[in-house]
């Protein structure tokens, strides 16, 4: 359940729910994402809140909007565990889950190095 007054903004909570569905296979690669209306109906959130959540997932490289066709789950790269001193660069952007559970996104071409 999404509660706008707890655990962050409602759009971030919705993005987290959808991200989990993508990662656990409930929304597999190539599948069309639920429409804004469907998500509005399911979660009772304003359409602008749904749009902001979808924008987060797009920025993270988890979904792709195909003009005139809809929004689809992309084939995501495997998760990688990094050790201190390791670096990673992605051409499609990076999504990082910190030890405290917070998710950060970085644009394509960003190189991250794990601190020692």
C-alpha cells in the first residue's frame, strides 16, 4: 500500500513497487507496462504521480516508451556485486542500491568506483 505521508513521496513508492515487479519477473522483459489509468485505478494515485513514477523507471533504464505503441519493460542487465576499489560504467545508465536500501540512478556514461 502506498501512503504519501510515509516512507517518501508517493511517486517514489510507486516506482519501488513497479521496480520490484520488474525484478521479480511479475513484469518480465518485453511485456507492456500497465497503463497510467490502470495504475491510477490500482493504487488510487493521481495520474501525475503515476507519470513521475514511470519517469523514474525510464531514467533507471527499466522501461522504454515506444511512441504510439506503449511502455515496455526492457531486458535489464544482471545485478553485479562490487567490492571496494571496483569500477563500473554503463552505456544505458546505472541503478545502484545502497546498503541502506536507497536506490540511486545515474545517467549513461557515468563511472562509479566503490570506495575502499
